[in-house]
C-alpha cells in the first residue's frame, strides 16, 4: 500500500473517482443520455424516448449488430488459432529466428488500420485473388489487425508456463498432441480466453480498415454508427453505440467468467 | 597419486546385496513391470551447449534395482546427466542405455521412465488421481487398469485419502508423494528423481527421506537415479554415490566406502565434513595401516589407495571420529588450542588450531566443555581415518 494514512487513502480514492468520472463517465453518460433523447437543446436532453433503440432493433441496424458479432467471433477465432499456433511454434526456435519472427508478427499492430485496409484493397483488387467487394476481405482485415494481440497474449502465457509440466508429461509417455491437448492448452486457457476477449473487443470497434473495404450487405456496427453520425442522426448513432458497447461487454463478461474458472484451477 | 575412479571396480563386494534384492523383487512384482527391471548405462556421454561442455565423458553404470545418487555443487553436471537419461538433453557424444536398449536417439515419451522433479510439477488442473492416471491414459491403458492401478499407487505413498484433491489443496510433502505415485503408475523401467526434496522444509524433508527409503524397501527392484546436492539424502538412500564437479565424475563408489575412504580431496570435503591434514606417508604397518608424519607427530591411518612411502597426502579425519584424549595414551594424539566451542543441542562442536591447521570435533554434549584458548589433546582410532591422495584423479569416470 503506497498511502498509509486514512485521510490520504480517502483523498486518493476521491481523486481517482473524479478522474474516472471525467474521462470515462462523462463521455459514456452523454452518449447514454443522447441515445434516449428526443431533443437536446439545453444542458440536459428532453423528450426522452426509446425510439432510437426500437430503430436499432429493426432493419439495417439489427443486421449491422449481427454482422459485427459474426465478424468479431470469426476473426477472433481465426486469430486465436493462428496466434496460438505461431506462439507454440516459435517457442522451440533458436533465439535469432524467434526474435525476427516475433517482430514480424507484431508488425500489424504498429501499422494504422487505414493503411491495412488500403493495402488489402490494393492487393486483392486484381486477379488472380480478387476479394474486393466480398465479406472475406473484411474478415481478413480484422484478422490481420487483431492477430498480433492474440499472438502476444498467448506467447506471454506460454512463456510463463514452467517447462517441467511438459517434460514430466513427456516422460510419462504423452506424445506431442496429447501434451498439447491435456497439459499445455488447459494451463494457458486463461491467456487464450484473454486473447480471444481482446481480439473480439478490438474487432467490434474496428472502423479504419473496414470503412475502406466493406462490401454492400456486410456493414459492421462502427461503420453504421459512422454513417449515422455523418448524416446527423446523432441520437440513433448513440443508441447503436450503446448496443455495440453492451453487446461487447456482455461477451467479455461471459469470457471473463470462464477465464476466472480456468485460472482458479 | 591419482586413482582413476571406475563404477565397475567397486561392484564385486555387492554381489550378496544384489542376491538379497532379487529375492525381494518378487514380492514387489505387482507394482513393477514383470521382468522389466532395467539398469541405466552412460557410455562416454558428453553434453555441450554451444561449445561449453557441461557434462564430460561420463561413463557410469546404474545396476538394476539400485539407487545411485549423483551429488555435486551447482553446475557440476548432475542434473544434465539425469536430463540426458530422460531425453531432454541430447548428448553431443556417447550413448545412453536403459537395460539393453540404446535410448540415445529415442524420444522422451518412448523411454518408459518415471520422473519426479524439484517443484513436483503436478498438473494444477487435475485432481491427484487424475495426475496419477495421466501417464496411463497417455499410453492408452484400458479404463479397468487405470481404475485398479491409480488407487494402488496412491496407497503406496499413503495418499489414497487425498485422491479427489487438486494440487493446490495439498501440502508440499503431499504433492511430492502424488508426484512419486504418478511416476510409479506407469511402471517405469527406471525412476529419475531430480532434487525431489529440496523444495521441502527440513522437517518434512526428513520425513520424506524416510518415506523414500521405505518405498525402495517396498519396491527393491526399482532402479533409481537420484540427483541431489544434499549429502544426507545421498548417504541415506543410495547404494552407490557419484560425486560430480565441473561436469566430471570425480568419484564413484558404494556409499559407505566413499564416505570412509574418499579417493580425493573434493570427495572428502563434499561428502560429509572432513578435517584434512597434510601428512607425509612413512612406512606401511600391519592390517592395511600406514604410518604418517604430521609435523612432529607420527600417526597411523588406513591406506586404502596404497599411497607409497614418502608421498605427500592428506589425513582425512571426520569430526565425529575425534575424541577428547583420556588417560595417558601416546599414539594418534593431536594437540591443539581451542578456538571456539559451540553447543548445538544434541552435540558440542569444538574448533581447534592444530599446528596452524583448523580441526573440527563433534561429540556428545559435554558437562564441562573446554574454553577457548585452552590446550586440548585429541585422539582417534587409526581404522577410522584414511589417507587421501593430494592430487585429484586425472581421468574421472572410469
């Protein structure tokens, strides 16, 4: 404990609460209020209504929610499989190639998402691989953007795994795939779940690359929110934002419960 | 005068022990693979990492059913030797055999060894019984056999009541027992123990040491390679002890022989505390004894290594073999000045300066211990002390 006196602790908590309210609370509160607003011409909104949520549950907005969740799950699952595979494979490499590949895997996280979108657009707009205008290019963009984070999380988990577990398992007669299935993956499960959660959250909020490449009929929620804001439909955009935040939060809470159970073991 | 150490050379005197052990083996058959008792062989095994040799030309035989302890300071190569048997370290030269089978190029999972490591490495997401069953399931053993053998192994280590517990719900000693049960469940050809007690506190370690000794009495045909830096563990458990230093085996022999007659200075100092006094060998006496000169004193000691007359050597006297001089005897007397006296509960430890050399004596608690600065005369039985070559062996490992 850094602060020992009671008065000091109270002061620290009050300061932290004020900062939290200012940085996180006010923007979220404003969006939440806006999502229920009929009009907002004063300090507080007036003519509170659920109409924006009703709009969001129908038509294009409902479809966008569904598209976002599908894209998030699919891209996160693919990133989890590939990131875990890469992290497992790199563990047994010599130091130099491991470091080089480590840096390469992290490159997408250092490139602006707009650049990734542009790169995919340029790369896949001509035969032989023509993906422009397809759903696949959206999934690929999300996969590229989140895979570095997935890899990083899983690699960190594997690095913390004492080698004795695997060695003892091997000495007991466990072949590589059996060890992976029964020992390694259960032991790094909290990291896998954390990696999936982070990937899903990042995918749900991704806009920069998606807005450059999305095809008609595969519009994600952030693109929908951007379009509504662009057209001046701020209250509808706010309602969609709340739905986006809540649906992401719901999935993350569910995953964190699974992660906690895995960690306790 | 260095004496090369060979693991083979000290075997002949153990034949009777081996016969007795074989008789016991039959009784332990249910818990070991029938007819699969195997020894371990190191043949000129060298391990190097990027040019740095961590194990140099190790040649050693661990006979079926015996416990061999490898001891030595950190970095001496003892764990590397064990890991080479397990298959986690690949020798740059030499061969490793388990029984008649050359396992040098065999994957660790196909070697059929049981291994217990310092931190137990129980799988935290599995209950004790699942940990014990792990190796059996990995090998595709039938459910009926698993159901039979898991309780059997847990019973062997006294953990049957804890079968449903997760490792985090067990104490260090209990975890170690489960780890041993897990290693035994697969009926290994050999059991490798890598400092298995070093993570336990002193009291539990003593208790576990007794348990391991009992375990080997129950399973006398189990071959065990035991790596430790603790001489007490090695002396308590091992039939033979190998002492390692800088990647080399510098001494190997039956535990009692090695303790009584260490072949070099390092062995004498590492295996039990020893007083080493520089002496000159004089002339042989009857009964395997030799006369030596220490300053002005002429002393008698055993000369198991056959050190020739006139050679400079070390007189190895264990602290507990020294006694306070009583009466007027004149043979084997060492006179010195008391430097310190420590009462350690069950014994007194007295440090003396004898002709410029520090000597340590331990004895039962004294009613009137000597005071620092006072002269004191010590005596010893010549059969309890031994001459040790001054120069370490040049070609270890035999």
